[in-house]
C-alpha cells in the first residue's frame, strides 16, 4: 500500500498523479501539525504516522519532515517482515544510541515500567529490563527478516542472539549492540504514549 492508501507501481497517468498529489497533501497536513521542537520526539511521531506505509516514498518523507537527519548515504526502505539477505544491515539516518538514551530518560520521567526482562545465560549471568521491539532491529536474522531489538532502561540498544522466551522473560547467550529501524521508532512512540498531532 502506498501513501494514498491504494497506490501501486502499476498505476499510470492520472491515477499515479492523483496518488502523488494525495501523498503531498498528507505530508503538508502532518508537517503543519508537527510543532514539537524536540527532534527525537518529532522523529518518533513521524515514524508513528508512517507506520504501515510502504514503498520508496517513506525515507524521502522522513527526510522532509525531519530535515535535521543525515541522509547523505543512499538508503532503501525495506519492510521488516520482508526477506532480505540474512545477517545484512539496513542503514538508517538517525543515531539509535541517542534515541535509546532519550527513550530511557523519557520513560524514567514518566515512571513507565519496563515491559520485558532479558537474561543472558552463562557466567556471570546478567539481567536487563526494558522494552522489546518486535522486528525493530536494523539487522537481519538468519531468515532474512528484521531481528527483534531491545531498549534497556539504561538506554542501551541491543539485539539478543537466538532468543528463547521463558515465562515472559527473554533468555539469550549473548547481547550485541544494534540499531533501530523505522518500525522500532513507531513502537517506541506508542510505548511512550506519544500522540500524533491532531
């Protein structure tokens, strides 16, 4: 589904022009309502607004709505559920570490309880509490789909290698740093109960 809700690559002529016009109208509408000054909060709101929208228009829209991001590298948007090369990594224009620290600080300010506990097995074992983001990593797993990400209460952004769920906890042998994809930013906005501008 494209930005107009029904646009497809096969559409031509007047239909394609109508879809582009509708997309620009929606962009102007959301752009005028995004009045928040905080760049991370604005990024999370944009991600929430774009959640479920697919296609080549997504990153250009993020670039126009969040002009402070670094888009100098060529980027392609891939759906987290879509298969790509196993163990590949998607390039994103935001700093996931800064986003993770901002989310952790905002959650602490709001007294938001963590949703998940991740336990690393081995000696010594460690335990982190935070928020699990389904298919939220910019890394791909063995099946070629986006891996899950985890934002700890400390603000660390990690991925659990070969996670196992046990009574609500996530068990893993190893946690590795990762980045957050656009879907993760949308999930974080909802966890923090950010509202889309009205």
